């Protein structure tokens, strides 16, 4: 049995506490199935095993706590920690991209890396703290982004509770679909601008 299967099997028994741990630790960079867990908890809430608004509050509070811990670690130990993390080539690329996103987009980068570009989230948290990025701006943008993430997946679970297993199987592709849609919309907008400028 894989780690994911073990966690999902334990969810009906340990519920909210397991949800909180998984979501918080995933925001620190651990490869845990937080989105799938939120989706399943939404389905269990729809079935009457949990209260949906409590599931949402626990998941949101845990996500924000994970972000804040990442920011604090970056603020207090980022100068020493970032070079250590960057020794891994794939992590170095993620750190460089997170730093670039933060420099170019600021608050928007924090918001998007909570849900749309979520693999970059833990690295951006670390870089935001290490670079002295404004804590109030980080917190507000992070809260808004985590609200989208939590609302999206718990909402999907509650809405499609009868087919949540199938939804969980494709959940890994949801961010990809959203990213592709966002890129397509952006390119379409740029193309339209270019055509208007020619006219």
C-alpha cells in the first residue's frame, strides 16, 4: 500500500486532524496528496460524516499556517538554507523560477502559487522570507490564494461526492488544465493587442 493510499484509508477515522497535518506539511514542500485529501473530505462532508464549513476552515487555517512557517523559515534561516536546497538541480530550478516570479509579479505570484502554480508555492514562501518581502502583502495574497485552492478542491469533492474517486484520479491534471487555459487566454490577449496595433 502506498503512502497516499494509507493516508486516504486513515482519513475517515482521523478526519480533521489528519487533514490539517497533510495540508500544512504539503505547504512546506512535502509531497503529500493535499488536494486529493481535501476533495475526499469534501465528499465525506457531503455524505454527512463531517461539517463542510469546518472542513474548509481547518484546511484553510492549515494552509495559511504552512505558508507562514515557510516564510518564517526563510526570514530566519533563508540565507543559509537556500544554498543547501539549491544543491539539488531540480530544486535549484524551482527556486530560481520562484524568485523570478516574485520579482516580476510580487503579490500576484504569491496568489497564483497557492493554487495555479502550486508546486512553486513552498519555494516562493522560502524566497519571500529570505528576501524580506513584505509580510502583510505576503499574508494577504497567500490567504486569498489558499481560499481559492481550498474552496476549489473541497467544493469539487462535495459537489461530485458520488464520483469522488474518479475526480481524485484527474485532480492532478486540474492545475495543468487551468494553467493551460490561463496561458491560452494570455496569448490570445497579446495576439489581439498586436493585431490592433497593426491596424
